């Protein structure tokens, strides 16, 4: 077959380094950019097969998100804008690791297993972040698509959620929106303006937000979007990529893990600030008070604010829809307690990775899902959307129900339901604060976080750690969970777990307790247990 000859020819220009084995992780492949050229070419091939199989457009995003500048990675996007399914993640790993001479066999194996009609047309959308390696790596993806005769559209520099949005728009024939960057700005900014239009007595101070763009793609895109916001949101942009390094001492991951403001930002006490990560699919909020103390409002705080707002609107609208919040093991214990006991909403816990949260959220009429690191969104079932739409158009309802139904309708439109999206989440949070007339300080006091600490431990092979119960318990190596249980018992209101990262070559350690000193001590002691029982490398973790 001519296609296979072309694959053979092209793949020799994107050779696999001998012996290199990579795994499709939490959000695709991710490692040092120098090791990724063959992976990108092969993911171009795989996306083409996936497109032929689904008879729909597939997305390939070249990014390593929160990782350092020298890394890169790739995320595959399925037809409705969601993450690719687990069986295709498996194919991705097989294809990525096939030796150069076995590539065609691996490819044919997938074609056969999935009964793919190779004469079917294929369409692949490609996007990339601002890393210096992204240009040549996205070219490798395009080469893979063309080797199998697929059509590609190169969106160039876009945020990850923008590419998810494009794929969904394309496959819904424009029902979700127009598959252009301008279409994206129009859809989300118009909804934001509609949502905030009756809050016109807001002062410029209330409309003002400081944004740390992590020196990445989010900063560029917010600049492009600004005019669509018609000054209803006034953004002071820092870490816009003009001088600083991507994700270096800045960005959502840095702020969340270090629990301190990013460098490169000038903020006054009390000012509302937020940070995006490197591909703008996560956002966290924060401020410093007059004493200089840092206050973080992470994904859990966002999930709480959003679900409270939605629950109130559903009640006012008289709509009986089932709402749930989906979290991971990293969710602060106080947030889960508040959601379950005060707000009385259903709370579910899944493994890390938005792909897991997304699927559980789909089980409800309204599924709010957020990882504590700021990655999340809200999903509305088709039936819920229809009920809200009908109510908003019903001429026979009272003003309170009408107002609530219209707010719900515009809330749906400001949310990027395909995936967590820093830009869309920021607009949603800003709109909710404006509508509720709430300050960031009032938002923070909804509940108090338990002090917590996250650490990383280097081990020789992080796969020795296996977990269960949505990653809350370690089943291997032997003795590790017992050690954690004994350490946790020493502290009050304490909890701790460990898991291998799916985006970095580290084991992550999380601990929370009644005081910061206890959380820090527990995290350190658990790190030592990991170091000793799971093959730690380098120096022992220090307090
Ligand atoms: C990705 C995933 C997130 C996950 C994060 C960290 O985020 O999309 O769901 O929380 O990695 O994962 P891990 O702890 O396995 O390294 P991003 O923003 O880096 O793409």
C-alpha cells in the first residue's frame, strides 16, 4: 500500500532512539523535548487512524503544560473535545515504543484490531504552545498526518483548551461555536458580558484583576482577547513572556505547590490575582493581605464557589437537577467536608487526571469537576441544557425564575465544557464574584483550608509505587502504606498519600494536618518513607 511506503520513508526522518521507552501518562507523553521527535510523528499517524475510525476531526496539542521549558509533550483530543479513550492511550504507548523496524507492524496491528477503513478521509487539528521546541515537534505531527494521507489544519500557537474547543466546534458542525480563535473569544466574552451586564455599578477596582501568564501561551491569548471584554474586566498582565522563562518561578503550578506569589508580579495588599499554567488549562487565584500573608484560592475553592452559585440558581429557577462535585485525593479535606455537610452536594473522588474527573462528572445533570491544582470545568447534560434553555424562553414564569434561568443559560455559554480552561474559568469566577458582589476575601472565608504540603521525591523507578482507592492508598512497595498510616496517626486531622506523577519523573507526596508545622513535618516524614522503601535516589529529602 502506497500509504505504508510513505510511512516507512517519512519515519526514517523521525527515527526512534534505540532503547527509549515512554508511557502515555496523566496527560499524554511528556519528557525532555530532545526525545520526542519520533513520538510526535507517530502521534500524527495515530491521530489520523483515530480520525478514520471515528469519522471525525481529532486534535493533537504539542505542549508540556506546567513542565519546565526544556520539556515538551503531546495531548490527543477526541471528537467532542475530551481526552482520548484509555484503549487508544494503550495504542499510543505501543506505537511510541515500537522499534523503528517494527513500526509498520505496530501500525497494522491497530488498523486490524480497530477494523479501520484506510480509504476513509481523516482530519487532524494541530496546535502548539510557546516552547522553543514546539515548532519542529508540531511539524513532526503534521508529517505523520500527511504520511497517512490525512488532512491537517495547523492552528499554530493556541492554548490547549482552545484546541479542544476547535475540535468540538468542528465535529458539532459549529453548534458549539465557530472553530476559530476569534470565534472562541466571541463566544466566551459575549457570555461574560451578558452575565455581568446587570452589575454595572462595579467600580474599576472591582473590575480589575492581576494575571500571571506563566510566560506562556495564555498570556499571548489574553492579550488577543482583551478588546472583546469591553473593559468589563480590566487585566494587568504580568509574566507575559517578554522577558521571563516559561513556568520558571511563576504560573499556577508554582503558586499552588509553593504556596506563594509568583516572581515578576507587582501586587497591592488585597488585590485579586490569578495565575495560569504553561498551556492555560489551569488557573489558581490568590491575594496577599495587609500583613503580607499569602492567601491561595485553588481548584477546591473554585469548585465550591461555582457549585454554590449554580445550586442557588437552580433553586431560584425551580429546576430539579442533580448536581455533583468531582475531586481527587488532593482536594483539601475542609473542602470535601464543606461540600458534603454544609452545601449537601454529592461529592465523588477519582484518580488524578482530568480524563478521570470528566467521565464521572458526565454522570450528573450538572457535574462540577476540579483538581486542587486548578484544572477543571463544569459539564451540563444535554437534558439539563434543554431544560434551562426552555425555561429562559418561557414567557409565563416570574421574574426571579426568569433571572435565574437567564443567568444559568449565560453561565453555560461562558464555560468551556470540553476541558478545564484557565481563560474560561477565569471569566466564570470573575462573573460569579461580580454577580454576587463578593470580594476575593469573602470568597476565601466560605471555608478554611486545612494546612497542607506537597513534596516530590526522586526514585529510580517510580512505577514501583502502585495505588488503589482513587490513589489514596499505596499497595506497593510492601510496607509503604503501613508506614504512612503510622505517621498520619501522630498528627491531628491528618491525611497523607503518595503517587507516581504521570507528567514528571517523581513521586508526589501530599500531607495535610491541623497546623502548617504538622503538615510540613508529616509530608517530610512520608517523603523519607518513600525514599527508603521505594528506591530513593540522590540526597535524602530534607525538611
Ligand atoms: C496534567 C493533567 C492534570 C494533572 C497534572 C499533574 O496537567 O492534565 O489532570 O493534575 O498533569 O499530573 P501528575 O501529578 O500525574 O504529574 P497539565 O496542566 O500539566 O497538563
